[in-house]
């Protein structure tokens, strides 16, 4: 007798992975795990207005982080690629020091899962806990199907660069330096 259980399990696996790896670029082309988009100064949208509660229970408003580039990483403890990039994000945070601020967005997570992730990977920058509304404030730059995504906001709080997929420390440091240099040009 035919059983639908294996098909249902396979479908659930595909859906679970889709929220962690499938992505599209703004022009609708498929992204095969990673893609970088740099937004020229004149083409940047309004500054991102976002505030919320961190995984540690503290209030954070992104407006308080303006004045230098802000690296914003959207992640989930349930996402394998997010776990893969976590050490590189922390290393970039340490290398960039005072040149850039960092904040994460723990997406579709539990507080316990997010805290465990931060502790396991030694994440020292804050992460906002997304209860379902923070991605809406990102002007379409991140969808639930593009996790992990790392944004670099300029000193004014506008999205200046987007990296879809597992970002390396080298790529992230280069993006922040490009955004910093762009502001000085």
C-alpha cells in the first residue's frame, strides 16, 4: 500500500530549507547561495527606521547607531548557513572595531535558541529579536526566503550594500570599507 508520509516529510524538508537558502536578486534572477549588491549613493532609499528588543531583553533603536556604517545580519539559529557564517561575522566585528557598528536580527527564532547561538559562536554585538515585523522595515531588501542576508547601512542609516548568502570576513570588511569610502568621496 502506498504511503504519503515519505512525500510529506520530503516536502516539509524542502520548505524548511527554502526559508534558509533560496533567494532572488532585485531583478528577479536566481541567486545561487551568494550575491553582492552595492547601491550607489544617489539610489539609496530612506534611512531604515527600526527599533525593538534585543535577545538579551534590552531596547535598541537603530537611529542611535548612525554616524558610521552599520552591519546588519539577518540570521536564525535553525539555519545551517547562518551558523556557518557566524564566526566570520564576529571576526569582522572585532577587526572593524570602531569603524562600524554591528547588529543582528534573530529571525523566526526562539529566545532560548538565539541566546544559545550567540553563546556558542561568541557573538558580542546585539541582535534584535524579530517577532515577525522587523523585516518589513527593511524596504524589501530581505524576505523570509533570503536568510542569511547581511546589509551594510551607510552613516545615514540607508541600505548601501546587501550580501545574500554566507558572508566571509574578508567580503564583509571590504563592503564596510567601500561604504565608508563612498561617504568620504
